[in-house]
C-alpha cells in the first residue's frame, strides 16, 4: 500500500504529460491542415490584397503629408492616435511573425500552460505532495500518537533523556516514562491495537539516533507501564550509552 501511494503521484504526472504531448501534436496537425487550406483557397485573392495594400499605403502617405502642412492646425490628439496605431500595428505584426513560427497557435500554448499548472497543482495536492486534502489533515502536520518510553537498562535517566531528545523532537506526543521489569538486550518498538504501521513509522523516526529498531506486538509487562499509549519505545542495552550523549 505504501508503494502504491508513493508511485501514484509520479504515474499521475507522467500520464498528464503524455496527454499534454498528444494534445499538442493534435493541435499542430490541425493548424498545419488549416494553413494549407487557407493558402490553397486564397491564391486568387492574394494579388488583389497586395494591390489594395499598396493603394492604401499611398493614400495614407498623401493624407499624412496633408496633415503635416503648416497652418493646417492638426490637433495633438490625432498625432497621439496615429502613434498609438503605429505601435499597435507593430505589436500585431510582431505577434503574427512569432505566431507563424510556432508549431501551434500561441493561444493554445497559453491555454496548455494554464491547464498544466492547474492540473499539476490538483494532482500533487490530491496525492499529498505539496499540500493537504480538503479535510485539513496534512500528512506532514498530523498529530502523532503518544509514545511511552520504557527503560530496559540499569542506566538512570535514560528514558527521560530519550523522551526529550528523540521522541519529542520527532514530533510525537509524550506518553508514560518508566522502567521495564527486566533488562532488555536490544531496543524495541512495541505496539498495541493494530498500530503496526505507526510503530514502523516510529522505528524510522528514531533510527538516526538509536539505530535499527525492531517492531513487535506489545507484551503485557510493557502494556502495564505504557498505560493508554498504543506505542512504546523500550530501550535496550545497545542504547545504554545514549544518556551521556545525544
């Protein structure tokens, strides 16, 4: 189950990227076909459009010379509007030049980017990569259970030291702190009430400071000391030196 949860986000993102590439190729094909049809269908009109463009440019040039003659009193607003029109035409021409070089319509690219950002945000949030679910229970910030720390050695203060420097710093709630009825050779994590998965998480959390820690069901002796705590960290002789360090 843990493997599925860890691989699921990656598979979701890979599937989305594949669909995005497929959509990109489909749009590219559609645009190429549309361009070919337009080019083939507008062959007779291109000559007419070119002639009209030349005529319009000549008329605009004559009108511009007339407006610039002294004494005509052309308002400044007209000049500003003409300048703005020139800027607008230049931007439009620049966009058209860039758009012609793109494999698909630039609007499609912007749309795909927006969809990609939204989809990645939704997927990663849903799988718990960058945020919690709608119920507000973020796996990174959920309240961890209480852990009883039981000293299975003769070292005084070992359980208190481990409880402060290991268990609390790992984010777990404080549970009972006591002594085992007999010596324990190796540190153990014991669990009750079907909390094996939580016990394995605790063993991973203390691994850096206490080393590899085995997990097993809680014994009656440990349960008597742990009280209501479903998890217990039973300290063995292999970690007896922790009281002087950490």
